[in-house]
């Protein structure tokens, strides 16, 4: 009887139930994992100690990514049997490799070159074996279909950019996790509209592990950081969502987002990419240092310097990014270059207005 039910099971008919079960499993597993991880990290002194660049004080366990990994893997292992097993297994294999890289970095410190190599390998593995890559850019700069190897190289660049963007913005409480929660929710909705149930369930698993983590990340007594383990796993999964969304939209003529998928994906990732490109420019051009050298020039540090708390900064940044997503969806039927121009101008202005306002106020005082 069970075998017959599984053979005739159509995920499209039970999306809501699958999402709820996945969120529940991921949430329960991570809730059970996080306290144990905090106890082990405290006992073994596996902590993130504050220094001149830190936005926190004292020692904080930084192994929250372990709980995220366990929650996602168990939820997808259980629910994934009913879905696109090949893609999900490869994704789980890739995040397992990143998990061990991140864990080593959180405990012993890993060189940027080794991290970069690991990220490159996992991304290439997924691209080659699933053939999920960015085929074109919906006509941006007249690029519709790219040759195979150019498509592979460009998709690799996108993976590396997004993974490191999420790694770099993990500088204050809640920011990387809330942006990943927002991105997973947005992509989950888009995949639901396109009928890609496997990615909807993966997004649900990510949501399930992030929600309980946020309570600990904002906590004053039992605080926990996700560490490089968590930020790399989340960054990789968000990159998978972006690439798969664009690939799905470009490959199906009837897709609702065929003429706007790169812009919508960019709107979802706007703040992490804006801050990463900005910080790389400051480090390489202005300070002439390594782009991976830690400093306090991120946009979230600027918000803190203006008197914003961690939670107020996080809510402001995520709230503004949601506005950009809604704007991109509203403009999705416009000409592609017009969509891009509106997003870039609006996004740059919306994240600069408060700084411009304060600058004008300081000038008036003088």
C-alpha cells in the first residue's frame, strides 16, 4: 500500500503540506542542536573573541552553522525522497564539502585561497552534473544565449560572488541570517510559481533552520554566531536558487519571468552584492589591501556609527531590500535595460539616502 502511494505521489498536489513538514523538521532538528553546540563550544573554548574590528563584546560561540547544516540535511533527506533526488543529493554533497571547509575555518582558520578553491570545486561539481547554469541574460547587453564554456565560467563567477557576499556581510547580529531568510522566502515563492517543488522544499528547510537561529543570534545570554560554516552554506544555497531561477526562466518560453529573471534575482541579492562590490573597491583601490582583509567599512558598520542598533540596522537593510524586490516584480514587463536601470538607481539611492540626510544635517550645524 505504501509503495503504491509513493509511486502515485505527485508533489504538485501537496506543496503546502511538504513545505510545512520540511520547515517543522528543520526547525525541530536545529532547535535540538543549537543548545548542544553552544555547550560544546563553551566547554572547548571554540569561541569568537572580540577585537577592534568586532561589533560584539566578549566571547561568543561561532558554530551555529553546524546546527544549520544538520537541520537542512535531515529535512531534505526525509522529504527529498519524494522529489528531484539527483539535484538535491548533489546540493547536499556540495554543502557537506563547504561544511567541513567552514568548520575548519571557524576552529583553526583557513586561508582565503583554500576556501576559494573549495567554493570553486563545489560550484563546478553542481554545474557540470546538473547542467544548471545561466544560459543567457534576457537580452541585457544583447546577451541571450551564451556559448557553453562562457556560460559555465560566468555561472562559476556568480556562485563565488554570492557565497563570498554572504560571508562578508555576516558582521552584525541577524543581518546575514535575515537576508538569507528573505532570499529563501522570495525564491521559494518564485519556484512555487514555476512549479519547481524541489527548490521550494529546499527553501523551506533553510527557513526552518534560520528562524530558531535568529532567536539565539539576537539573544544577550545565549548568543550564537553562524560562523563561516553557516555563511558559506547559506551563501551557496542562495546562489543555487539564483542560478536555477534564471536557468528555469530562460529555458521555458512560457515562464512568467523569462524577460526579467536576472533583474529579479539581482533585486533579491541587491544588498549583499552592493556591499561586497563597494567593500572590494574600498580595499583594492582606496586602501590597496587584500579584498578579504577584515575592516569596518561595510554599510552595516556605517549604520552602527550613526547610532543604529544591530537589530535596527538589520530590519532597515532587509526592509529596504524587500522594497527593491517588490519594485523589480512591479517592473517585470518593462524593457530589460529599463528594469536594470530602475533597480540600480533606486537601490543605490535607497541605501544612500540616510547617509546623505545625515551629511546635510552636519553641514547645517557647521
